[in-house]
DNA sequence: GCGCAAAAGTCATCATACAAAAATCCATTT
DNA sequence: AAATGGATTTTTGTATGATGACTTTTGCGC
């Protein structure tokens, strides 16, 4: 009964065909390959390009329509919705890669993620909960193998946003996360300290608190755990900025004295 | 801009068959006729009970699954999700996808504003605190003069976002607020009930709690007050959507009998 | 009883056909 | 020549039947 998720380390869900199609079209829409208000290829064309039946295509389009990304009109075609991408476009446009901006964006992301953790604790279903656990254990596995954990970290947060059943949370996270990823990933100056084992162990410990709160269905605890995690990440980010500053100062001084 | 539907009083929506089925099943789920974790009737049975093709049934089930209410398992059946938020299911029950999107956006805005209230309590400077107070008393003045308070309400929230000293918060608020404004402003269908004096008095009372918490520098209290305010607004929004639905149903019935 | 294979039930996908609405084309009319 | 109106085509919505994959249950042999 309730022990279904107890021992399920790997969930190995069957990726339904329609979901892959949804992902593909989503990517195209986010890349702006089809402008808002414009018509998508017809169902017939899509069946050809993706090599699946019209049933699958229709299911995928229905899902996109449910998320408000497209809008089918009988006899006319399927059209890209206006407002969504413009919103994200506006946001994504004017944040560069400056550190001060990154900190501000991180702060907005904090707001989004705290609330999404709380909602995930309430609204998640079994599959979504399994998805979060899966990402958690993937992080664990990579950590033991000393492989880069960045993607798994992102996947963990993304799974939580997805468990809110509000598609805007995950979209928001995608847009914000692409610009300012707090933890590690491929920032050119965070190669050594940030990737240390104790550092990542600490991350995982914080993740566990979040995971426990969500599986327990405790929204308040989930929010608090996520807040603690992200404020700690914020702090680590600041420290790294400071460390880089010190490093530069030292190198400048060394160059002057030699 | 968004007033394209203002002059078209009649519902120009063709209710897709699947949407009818979705509404029906949603109502059943909400009524608790099928307990969480239990299996729904099979697709074949549903085709009989609703008198539509299996295509429609599948589309409806896919939509319910997209909202996280049910969870299909190949070879086993379609099961009701364990942790369903009755709130969400209820509010998305019988409205078009457009309103459902608006509610999702509103939910994101809730996340942003809660955190911004907390930050404003900590980071505000004297001028910003004065700005928040000014907006508050402007609302009061308009209320006494029976003038529309919409802009002042928006200004109050904007002043709080501005007091975070993080420009992204106010920008976020602008982008989100332009799409889905929860309070009142110029929604074409919120002319009477929503503008009542007691309604706006209630808003102002909630505003006061927020203002007090911010001026006291109590971030936790500010967040809680803002959360209370916005969830209450969400509730009011829901009720208005429902009222509109009833209105349309009445007008349709009247048109049929005349 | 227990284990295992067969069978039935169920969702996922495919293929085809027709209906309905919109867009386009074209002929008729002004 | 321009405009109007209807016929044709395109495209989504719905219906139907069939097949495969997966899950659950049943039944059989031991």
C-alpha cells in the first residue's frame, strides 16, 4: 500500500512517446523557433517529422495546450500563445552575467523555490515524489563516484518545481537557473573549492532535509528547509566571490613585487 | 490589449467534448466519490457511461493527469493521486484554460510577493518605508472618497517590492501583474461585488498588518501577513470566477427559454 | 500450500475514416 | 474591377477497430 515508494531506488518510468514529443516541441518554443501568434506545423506534418502516429501528436499538443503554451483552433491550426514567452523573454533579456545581478537573480529564485517546495509537499503525486527521490540518489551516486554533480543538483530542484503541478514554476526556474546557477556547475572560477567533497556533502545533507519534509507532506517544514538551503547557497556564493577578489588582489601584489 | 473579449458577451467557446468529461470527472473526484489511490473505471467503461469515443476519454484522462489529479499506469489502470490539493482541483474545476493559467501566474506572484515582504522588512530604508506608508494612506483616502482603489493597491505592492532593493522583484511584479491582477483593477467582470466597500475595507485591514510588520522590521511576520493577504485574494478570485460561471449559465438558460 | 505459467484485463500506440470548422479559391454579380 | 457568395480544400475534432506491452489474476501442477 504505502510501502510502494519505500524500496524503489530506481523508478525507471516508461517515457511515454507523447512526453518526448512534448519535450522536443517545448525546446523549440523556448528557443523561439516559432514566434508567438504563429502557427505550428499541422498534425500531419508533425507525425511525419517525429515518426509517430497522430494519436501521440495530439496527446502532446493537448498537454502543451494544458500548459498554456499553444492554443488549437479547429479548422485553422495550432498557434503559439502570445504572452508566455514574451514574459520570459523580457526577463531573460536584460540580465547579463554580472555578479551583482547574479546575486539578485538568485534571490528571486529563492522566492520561487521556497514556495514551490511548500506546494510540492502538498500537491505531489507518487510519480513526482519518486522523481525527486531519483534525483536525490543520482546526486548521491555521482558524489560517490567523484563525478560532477551539477546536473543532478539542478534536476533535484527541477523535480521539486515540477511537483507543484504549476507549469510556471518550472518554466521560471529554467529561465532563472540558466543564468545564475548558485551551486557549482561550470563557473570558470569555482573549480577547486566548490567541488570539494565536504562542500557537496553539505549540499546533499540540506537536500535530505528538504526531501524528508516533502515526503512527509509538511509544507511549512519544506519551505523552511528550502530557505535554509538557498540562503546557505547564497552565502557560499558570496564567499566564493570574495575568495576570487582576494585571489586577484594577491596576484596583483605578487606581480608588483616580482 | 486584453479587451478583445470585452465586447463579446456571449461565450464563443466551443466546449470540447473532452473538457466536458474532464469537468464531470473532476466533480466526482472533488466529491470524493473515488478515494485517493483507488482505480478509476476503465477507459472502456467510461466510454459507455459518457457516451463518447475512447479518443475523448483518453484526452480527458491525459488532461487530468497533466494537472496531477490522476496517474495512469499501463496495464493496471488509472488511479487517483494520493495527495491531491482539494483547493487546486476545485478552482480549476470548471473554467477555461485561460483562467486556469491566470491562477497559476497568480500563484507565482504569490511566491514573489511573500519573499519581497520579508526582505522589505529587513532592508527598507526610511524613504522606502515612507513610500509604502504613502501608498497605504492613499488607498485609505480613495476609499473614503469612494474612488477606485485599484492603482493604489498596485502601488502599495509595488512599493514593497521596491523596498527590497532588488530591482528584479519589482520588475517581476510588473511583468506578472500585467497579466493577472488579482485584486480588482479593470477586469471587465468584476464591476459590482468586488468593488464593494466592505471588500476594500478587508483589503486595507490586511494591508495594515503587512505594513505594521514591515515597519517593525519583523521579516517573518511580514511574510506571514503577505501570505495571508494573497491567499485570501486567491480565494476571492476563485469566488469571482465561480460567480461569473453562474452568471453565464443563467444567461444561457435565459436565452434558451426566451 | 507454493511456485509458475497461462489467461484475462488494461493502458499505449497505430491506422483509418468521417464530421466540423476555418481558410482558400473561384465564379457570379454588381 | 471590386465585392459578394458559395464550393473546395485544409485542418482539427471525434469515432472505431486492431495490435502490442504491461499488470494483475487465475488456474494448474507439484
